[in-house]
C-alpha cells in the first residue's frame, strides 16, 4: 500500500510541476484537460522510474566528473521523451526545454521535501 501511495504522490507532483512550468515558460505548453495532464504525468513518472535510473547508471562517471550537472541534461532528456511520446505536451525549442526542466526539478524537490517534513510529524 505504501508503494501505491508513493507512486500516486509522484504522479501528482509531476502533474503540478508540469502545470507550473507551463505557466512560467513560454514555448512549453500542456493540455489543460485533466485526463491528458494525468496521462502526461503518468508517462513522466514512468520515465523517471524506469528509464532515468538506467541512464544515470550508464552516465555515472560523467555525473561525478561534472559535479552532478549532467543530471539537468538527463532530466531534459526525460521531458524530451515525454514531448515525443505524449501529444498533450508541446516544447518549442531548447531554451523552453531547459527552463521547464529546471522548474519541474525545483517543484519536485520542494514538494518532496514538504512531503517528507509532513510525514515525519
């Protein structure tokens, strides 16, 4: 049951992050349909849970050498894969991709930290 709760939390967090990124980044748009947003969040969560660890394992030495900056490129790759797989996400260029990557990452860090703090109490 705990695994399902964490999975639902990640889906909700990714949906919220995609909405926030769409609000602040021109050239990054998300379909405001709830079902499409939910599907995009599920796909992004699946990419983060299945593909991202394999890429991080392969690029481990490069991540170490760049002090973790390659993680931003890996996260951008995740959003790019989401853009190609899902029709509800549209990214128009490299700069919107990088800005959306930073916003999605920041929102996920903040929401994850808040959830851990709330879970401890």
